[in-house]
C-alpha cells in the first residue's frame, strides 16, 4: 500500500458494464440474459486500480512511462456469472440474447494484463481478489437497486 490510509471508493460501475449487469440480474431476475459468455477479461477492483494510479503518479518514473494495472489473471464471462450466483446465493438459468452479442469483428477474445512493470517498478499489486470485489459490488448493488434496471439492455 502506498498510502497510510487506503482509498475506498464505492464498488460501483456503469450499469452498462458486464459485472453490474450480471449482478443486477442475479439479484432481481428469474434468469440471466447475456451475450457471449466466452470472452476472457482481467477484472481489477476499483480500489486496486486507484492505488495503482496513485503509485504511478507518486513514483519517480519518467513522464510517459507506461504501467499496466491489472491482476494478470483472465476469467471468462461465464465464470463471472457462476461466481456471482455462488456469492449471491442464487442459481438461475443463463439465456443467450442475440441483441447483447457484440459484432464478431469488434469482440476481443481475451484481454489480460501483463503487469510485471507495475509490480516491479511501482511495488503495486492488487489487494482484492475477484471474489472480494464481486462480494463488495453485490452488497453495493443490493443497497442501491434504484441505480439498476436489469430488464433493460443499456447499449
């Protein structure tokens, strides 16, 4: 940790993003409606991202140096759905919805961070596991249901 008091932003994200979409549906719907389940992403909790940015800003790195902030671990959207259902204590059917599938030429199969430089150059590494972040986000969405409309697909 680079600061005496860690940054604790609320674990929220645009309702258009996949994790809030999944969580809101798991908490309130009778099924989870998604596009492609196969893409792999490297999800990093917001507090870890902020700490990484602060570490870069406070470092003695040269202006223009690039540091990739991420966990270095990829997880499929399907795995995120399974984890959210387990953490929320609800098992629901997952239904493919064609309108939510990204066009083939715009979808990226795998986005995973190579964060060696941030770990070695900044001493930064994520402090929260994916499950920790999902748990905190589930709790936040439960407390703020008015911010989400899971039956609507926000483009």
